[in-house]
C-alpha cells in the first residue's frame, strides 16, 4: 500500500542526474548481523549538508559515511565529518555537569555535580535575575548545529517565555544574506547540480575544495566537459590551483570589480535588454554609477590589471551558460552587503538566469521559507513584552557596558550553546574581559572544554549529532534531511532540547510548549508541508522547484523583479586607500580564512585533524617577509592597536604582496601564546546585515 502524501507536500524524490562518486567516496559495505545503519545529516555550518550513513556495531558508532544515493552528497564526506566518531568518543568529552570552583581570572578548575544540583542552582539564579529584569538574560548561539530542533527549536521557546534579550545572529553570513534579500527578495539561487552543465563558472570568494567540497564535484565535472573556471579571491587557495585563472583582488574590493564588469557590459552592449526591462528595477541608477568604473579605475582599486577586468567581463558576457558560485568570505568587510548586491545583479544584466545552468548561488536557504512552520520557535510566548536586541558580533563591547537608558540593563546572565564566542567573536581582548566578569552568570552547553567553557560558571554536557534527533535544511542545496539518533547519549549528556525543557521545569515555567518532546517538535518543524514518512524512509526529500527558477523573472520580491536600487561600492574601514594614516603604521591587509581541516572552531581539538594542520599559521608573500627580515618557519607577532598574537610564519605563494592570511579559527588556548587571530579583528559592522568585518583589518608583523 502506498503512503498517503499530504496535498502540496514535499515528497521523496531523487535528482535525475548526479556525478559519479569520487574515488574516495563510500560504498555500501556488507553488514554483519550485529551491525545496523542509521540515517543522519551533517549538522555543521557548511552549504553541503550531507546525508550520512552511520554504521553502529554492538551499540557503538564505528563508521560515518556519505549516503551514495543522495545526489549532492554522492557518498563522499570531507575529512572532518568522516572522523565524526573520533569527535563523539573523544577522551575529553564533557559527559557530566560541571561547576566552576576557581576565579574566572585563574586557571580554570571545575567540580562534577549532579544534574539536579546544576538545574536547581542555575534555575534559581536565572529566576532572581528575571524577577529584576529578564532582559538582563541573553542567549548566545550560532551554528554549532544547523538543526531546527537542537538549534533554536526549544531554546527559542525558553527565552521567549522568559522575556530575555534577543540575539541578532550575524557572525557569519548576515551581510550577504541581507544583500541577496535586497536584490532577489530572499536567499535563493540556482540549483547546485546544474553547475555541472555551465560553460563558465566564477568561483567568487569561495575555497570550494576546502569548504564546499560537493559543489566542487559539479564544478569539476563542468571543467572536464570544457568549462572555464575562474577563481576570484585575494588568496591563491587550493581551489584557485585547480582553476584556469585566478584573480587575486585586494580584500574588500569585490563590489568595485562588479561595477567594473558592469561598465564593460554597458560599453560593449553585452546586455540582455529584454530581461532588464522586464525583470530589473533601478537599472538607470545602476547604469549611471557603473559608467564611472572604467577598467583602469577598477584595476587600481582592486589591485588587478585593466586587461584582467576587460577579459573577465568578456568571458562572462560571451559565454553561455555562465554561473557564479559566490560564498561568504567576500562579505566579511564594510561593504560586504552591497558587494553581494552588485555581483548578484550580473546574471540579471546578461540574462544568464534564462538557463538552468546560469545564474548565481550564494544561499538556497530562502527556498525553505514558505514551507517552514513559523510558529516552531513560539514567539507568542513573549506575550508582547518588549525586548532589546544584542548583536552577537559586538558581544565584547556589550558585556562591558553598564546599564543605561539607551542600552537597557547590564547583561547579568549569558547562556551559550552551539557556539564558542571567546574564540570566534571579533576583538578577543574585550570578549575575554567580558566573560571574566565575576558578576556574570555564564552557562555553557558543550561537548568539550572550549575557550568559552573555560570561562563558564556551569558547563552542561550536550549530545553530539550521533546521539539526538533533528531535522535539517541546507543553504547549498534544496533537500530536507532527517537525523536519527544512532546511539544513546554518552555519559550524562542531554540534547539541547532536553536541557532547555529541564531548565524551564526547574524555574517553574509550566507552559505545555516548553515540555513538548523532540518527536512533537519534529512533526511541527514543517507540518504537513513535508511528508515525514517519506523523509524517514529515505533520509531526505527534495523541494519541488523549477529547474531555471528565474528564467521568466518571478523573484521573491514584492514586485517580482530584481532590485538594483541603491546598490553601490563601499571601501573597507581599514585599507591603504581608505585609511592611509592607519596603513602607515599597519601596512598589511589581513584576512582570516578557515584552516582546511577545521570548521570555524569545531574539530580543533580532534587530534588527527590538528596533526594535519600542524599549528596556527600566518601566510605571507616572500617580498613582505624579506622586507621585514622574516623567514619561513619563524615565530612572528601579528599586531595592531587592538592586540597581538603569535604564530608560525609560512612564506607562501598563496599570499599576494601586501596581504597576509591568518588561518583560523584555532582555540585560543592552543595558540603559541594563548591567543588567536581575533585578537586583532574589530567590532565595526557591515553596511547591510550588521555583520562583523573580519576581513577588513590592517596589521603589522614582526619577529616574536
């Protein structure tokens, strides 16, 4: 008997075409009688959102592989996630509640306590703070898991019910997301699999081999079929090595390059006038602005040659279908949101959207918006009470702010989950000082004693992805995935959902919504829009979307048209051209791309992966090293007015003159001097989305 599928629901479907697995891709092993296979999903902040095949043998996970039948995973996993059992069974897992017994400025010492004691003490302190002003309580979380349940499902309900301050979760992608939404109406784009049919692919601000491996499979398939691949990135990445051309522009000048390309489209009439007329607002304004960006001006701003600008414009305009894979590195600068806007307009001006293998992909997460249940997080539990918003990217400043009419109450309690702000938030010296406040109650839900956990009052043991139920969307493809628990929680670890249920009970919050179990939350996440039976049977379901979503316009804006209104280039806060006095003291532009074997600050403590990375590195061009009397392998000090950190110098062809790369994000306590790259980043925010400007940073380097 066939399953009944609700009307307008997403059914389980397989993509019609997918590349063959890479040589290292997993295949189905013969299973012994003692083994079973569980369907899972990678939880990490990565566009790939892989479907997992978790093998359990006698109650222990022995292997994590990619599902070979899932079109975008096609059996392959990155090195990090393929070693997920090593993370789950790590000897340093936090498996019991811990209470701080040392001062926050001293070497951290904790004692094991019971869950009953932890919940009673935390609940009592939160009740006292909430009685004075619940907005003195702040959640701090991001994408340690991307799951809808273990992310903000029950946590959001808990904080809404308290009336706590709300967190603006900006630290990674909000500038680009705001730019895309301002242009297209939402975070939407072309389908991942059709990049395999493109004839030209611009890999713009993405090191796909390291951070978007499954996209690279499709791009490489296009390359084998004759497509040209162009990498646009200040760093000569592993991906740039495999492309036909690399354009090493200066950090933060992507918007200028886009305007220069538009200039050439206009000058040579490489425009799809019909598409512009029918589907683009604000073209006259953009046209006038772009005409000022000659190839020569663009080249000077970007650190390229005029011929490189002309050649890129010619290739993009005269090759069809042409696709752009944009990623979030390029939007971590002052003008990042506008840069995304200008780049996102390029396929609208050439009509590349007419083809299923043309267009742009930055994020696909907006495709899920019409299907997701907006009440999963139960904002109604706030009951109309006012709530201030704290930007997670300025947590260093905000933890140090006193109460004031403008700011509101001083932050008295911080509940951290799915994040490691002491390592990842900008301007670490201020972040550390805030977390060291003796009067701040800090509760951290964690797997390990991270830099943030070291400064907690209480550390509560959380489950890993192999130990809990969750449901996932993606920002790189358009499938919904299920994650079934493969093994029971280790030790006394509990899912985030259960911890917040327990905290609610300890505080006497008796709303039924705060005690709904994970199975109930799972059914609520999409409601009837997703066929849950099909999802659990296959492990994923695909959204029913057109192959060329904007061939006839129809963008998810109010008008249905893409918008160029107001899009412009903004230079960095910190650069030779925009801040010459600062650059005279700190002449090197620094970006901090992720180390290949880490994901943000996750996996840094997995020994096998850290052994591959070796140690915290700064990549520098030979000419910059020579002029400073520095040599490869030397310990150096990277510094500016905000702070400094020490690391090992790698004189590298991957760096262009005048730009250095502080590979991150290492845990501070694993650094040579107990610090990391965020000692020198700042808390100024982007033009759109109020995001941090990690790659908008000037430094100097000397011998340590």
